[in-house]
């Protein structure tokens, strides 16, 4: 594992909703500068795992440690970016980016001051005064990304953040995310259905089995050198070999999941 310290350490975690066992036994470790993607069939418990890392869900069994300490209550070291970006429609891009700072008690002026360079970092200089409905889907995602990262969480959690975007915009988002992450490496857990996306971005791809009662079935190190050229990468022999290796694990689980949902 990369990174000197372990940021997230889930050991034999079981998550239940009443009588329903969503996750039977999950082990997941993520280093403090490591980018880990989690893939698995629909309903296997990927979001459930992220919610466990945030402290929103309590495991029925097992251990959750954040930077070595057992997680009690909410994880105040994590920042969460969801699939639905949740921008406030009545606030401008810069006020949406600064929202977390205002919640923390900073003045609106200070929040705006600090939001502006973040908008520039995600390529939205000049868009400060736009409202969410005046932005494209990809631009709204960039605002949401800045809104998460401005808080400088030590652990960044992303739940299918780009799944609603077209393939070109998604690739642009990959480039922006990798540039930001490489400039200031954090522990990052990225949930996706898209194996190309997982391999393009991550240091490791963790594969979960079909649910219910899912578990980890694979943990593959992505040896592709960084910095990565997201447009050229996917046709390289190394990428294709990694895709095959991981799909040999994931494909079987996806088939199982189809079989139970027919
Ligand atoms: N609050 C809840 N109450 C009951 N069951 C739940 C709850 N939240 C999730 N589940 C169930 O737990 C399982 C895992 O859900 P989760 O949303 O984590 O899956 P996922 O892998 O993120 O799915 P997808 O890929 O479709 O987004 C599913 O069977 C889901 O129906």
C-alpha cells in the first residue's frame, strides 16, 4: 500500500439493514496518499461502504479505523462527493463552493475569497457569478468537486461522481481530478461501475462480489505510471491486460447479479 499511514482501515466489516445483510465481510485499507477505486455489481454495497467510512452507517460487526483510531460518530476527516451534486440552485458557483466554509463559521466574504482560486483550479475562472442552472452538467460537477476539495479533507470519498456525464466530459473530469489529486495527494476512495474509469484513475482497484452478503473478491494494483495521459492510456497493452485481469473477477460477479435480478 502506498502512503506512509493508513487512512482508512475496514476489517471484516458487516453491514446489516434489519434482517438484511448487505455486506458480509469487507476488508479495505487505503493509504493516506492512495487512490483506490471500488467496483462491483449494482446493489453489492459500494455506497454502503462509503457511508460506513463517513460514520453514517455503523457496522453490525468488524472494525472501522480512521488514521489508526476507531471511528466513533461521524468521520470529520472525510469529504463526500455524490452522484447528484447537490448544489444550491439559489447560490452562485462561488457561493456554492464556499458553502462548507460558511457552515464552519467563516464569513461569506472570506468564503468567496477562498472559493475563487478553487473555481480556477477546476477550470471555471470567470464563472463565479453563474447559478447552477446556467452551468453545463460537467461544469456543475466541477463546482461540486471544488466544493468538496476546498474543505481539504484528508479522506476524499466519491460515489459515482461522473456517471451522468457523456464520455468526453467524463474524460475531461478525469484529467482535472488527476491533476488536482497529483498536486496534493489525499486518500481517495472512488466508487464506479466503469472499469475503464477505475483503472485510469486509481492506484488499486478493489472488486466486490454480488450482493447480498457481499465481500471483497479482488484487490488489484494498477501499475500504470503517473502522471497518466487519460486519452492515450486505454489503448496501451498494459491497460488492456489490467482490464482483462480485473474483468475476470468482476464479470463473474456481474453475471451472478444479473441472474438474481431476472
Ligand atoms: N437504508 C437501507 N435500508 C435497507 N436496505 C438498504 C439501505 N441502503 C442500502 N440498502 C441495500 O443494501 C444493498 C447495498 O446497497 P448500496 O446502495 O450500497 O449498493 P451499491 O453497490 O452502491 O449499488 P449501485 O451500484 O446500484 O449504486 C442493496 O441491496 C440495497 O437495497
